[in-house]
C-alpha cells in the first residue's frame, strides 16, 4: 500500500500545529517566571522620558517592571546622554503606595530598594511646568495608581 502526497502533506501540517501548541505552552510557563518578560526600570524610564521630551508633554502607558533589591536609580541615570538639553534636576520621581522603608527616595533619586519590588512606571511631562517638575516619573504598585500619581493637583 502506498500513501499519496496529500496524506504526507496533511501529516506535515499536523506536525506543525502540534509544535506550535507545544511552543505556546512553553512560552506561558517561561513568561510566568518572575522577572522574565519584565523590563529594566531604568531603561523603561529612559525610553519613555526620551519620547516625552520629543513631544514636549503627555503621559506614557503604564509599564510593569521589577526594581531589584539594593537598586538605586537617579534622574541623571534616567536622562542618559541622548537627551541633550535636559537637566536631570527637571526630572522628579513620584512614589505612590510604596513605603520609604521599601524604596527610599528624594525628588531626584530612588533607592536602594530593601527588597525586590514589582511596580508600574508612568512618565509624564509638560515642558511649561517649571518648578513643579517638567518631567515626572510616577511609580506605584498598580497601573492605575501610577497613572493617577503622575497628575499634579493645581492649586
């Protein structure tokens, strides 16, 4: 008995579908491991800040990250060398729902973190704000709190 070409093609298609299903299961398992698939907080801040500087105003989408134990991030590090004309003092950190014991902070520096902290980051800015902080980096344990934390109340 000889099988036809259609049978062999169908077997190949079924093999590809099974391989893709196995790959999907493995990606879910790998993605569930803490830290994989989450960005470096300083890189997320830098990239969102760069975009905000180019636009001059606005809000970034909340992005999830993990600040590892003993990590320190300052505004000079976030500004980097590819944001010419931006003074690191124009960048401020706003922390919501994370205690100072977990993540010590000043307006222009956070850390060292006392433990690994899963958080969300939103960068916002308005080049016309001046002393209020032209560019703000809101950090919170939820995406909504990070978004809300970026808003400075008007008095």
